[in-house]
């Protein structure tokens, strides 16, 4: 019944975990869900108030401009200027997205011919792989290993793959490993893309979720980056707006025009009232972001210390709301945590082969729940 394209999709491990979780809940187990990469904190009030105002305006009830409202694109450009000292032309170098997933899911259609290669980090956000498959491209997986600080080794990519490679996806601060990348690596990517004629897509969804004074860069801060690539960004994680579906693609205008052409044939833009709320988020006080980071940082400290005290070997990440923990057998650990302790974590293999040997904790639950989870793990620890 289904197309080859659908049949070719890898089995969706997360759907299976959801089913197991639902079964446990039905049995009455008090599940502590540290699986989901979705903030538990509410969207800040001033952003909610902005959409309430905007939704009452009849002018916002029509089809939006597919590239985004001028005011939203201007707010994005100004935010990039303030936050990263990156200057963007709001008309040509900013495209509104329904979350960064929208950009990631559609960009291969604009650049990949059947059989072309797309370079994809492994483990990684699953959409890089599936969007490549939908465009009938081939993925070349770049392993992210602890030995190389979870950065891909560009020299390991075979020549014959590079010759047919079109797109390069990467993502720092990284989901699921929580690794960060030094600017030197971003520079290496710019040179590599130039030498090999690649379109670079940097996924910067977690740039604002950082700790211990660390500030994550934008790919576009690097000299020459705008000649080779774009950055996908999002309000989802920064302002607890995952349900609102708003983000942006920024950078090289020709690349953005390609993505825009695909999207103009697929969707009809982001609801203007949501974009007005986006303007409020980007131009308003950023104290809410600092407050959220302080919440995550406390949770991170409690979880990391607790796990290390229990004999696991975990390092405190500088960014993202994930903790990436090495284990012997990730499926076994995840199943044991769920069945014996009612705790959901994500087995690393769900993000790709090289994620095997890790589980991912999302610190999107309160300190009290994290402490309860640690206590339950202590009780089942061998
Ligand atoms: C959450 C996430 C996204 C997508 O978020 P949107 O809600 O679509 O903006 C993209 N990339 C990574 C790595 C993510 O974790």
C-alpha cells in the first residue's frame, strides 16, 4: 500500500518507546519521563500575551507571506546582530520556518538529486536522515565519538562519497550528545565545504540553552560561512515554544531561495499571530532565557552528581537539556529503567548506530522528579 519511499524509512524506535510508556502508564506506574526533548516550562507570559493580542486582529487571519512577515524577519536579523554580531539582510537572508524541523525536512528537496550523498552526523536528530531519504539521496553517516569529542572527523569521509555529496548537516550544541564545538571546528567546516562544493546546514536549535557562562556561537560568525551555508534556528527550545511552530533559516540568500521555492509549494507560511509572538520573544527582555538556563543548570547538576555517585560515568554538559551517559547496552538499560524503575530514557541507538552504548536523559522534569528518579535507580542498581 505504501510507497517505497515510506517503506525505506528506518523503523521508528521512538514510537515503540511511546507504546511501552503508554502500557506502563495504563498499568498504573508513576512514570518519570526523561525521554522527551520538550521543555516542561511554560512559554513566558509576555509572549503569550502578544499572541492573544495578535490573534484578535483580523489582519492576521489571512494567508501569511510565505517568506515570513517583514516585522518578524527584521526581528530575527536584529536578534542575530545583537546576539552573535552577525549582520543579516532581513529581506534576502532570513526565511520564516514552522520550526527548524520544517527547514531541515525540506532543504534536501532543493539540492539533492537521486543518488547524491548527504553527510549526516551519527548519532543525530533523525530528520537529517529521513529528509535525505525523501529526496532520494543517500546518507553518509559521520560517527560522533567520545574520542573525538563528538565532532565528525572530516578526513574520514571517503573521496568517492565527497565527489557526489551535496549537503552537510551538523548541529552544535548537539542533540543527543550535548557536545559543543569550538570555533576552530566551524572554520574547518567552512573550508571543507568550499573545497568540496557542499551546502552547509548548521542546526543551532540549542544555542541559547547553555551553562557555566558558555556562549554558543552561530555558524555565521565564521568568515566565509555565509558563502557556503545556512543556519536553522528556532524559538522552540529558547522560549519554550515547541508547540507554536516557529523558527528561521538564515544565511546564504541563494540557498534560502531554494528552500523557499520548495516550501512555497508545500505550505503557506507561519500564522501571522504566531510571528507577532515571535517578534515579542526576540525583541523583548531575554531574562526569561537566563532564568530557564538556571533551572536546567540546577537539574543538570543534581542529575550528573547523582549518576556519578551511583557509579555511572557522566560529564556535565555545557549546553542543551540533555545528559548523554555511556552504558554497556543501551536497549537493556532503557528497558530496565522503564520496567523496574518507571523511568523513561532514550536509548542512544535511536539516534543512529554510533549512539549505541549511550542513553540520553532529557532534564525536562523538576529537580524533585530527578531526585526521585535517582532514588529509584539506586534501588535497582546491581
Ligand atoms: C528540537 C530540535 C529541532 C527542531 O525543533 P523545532 O521545534 O522544529 O524548531 C531541530 N534540531 C534539533 C537538534 C532539535 O533537537
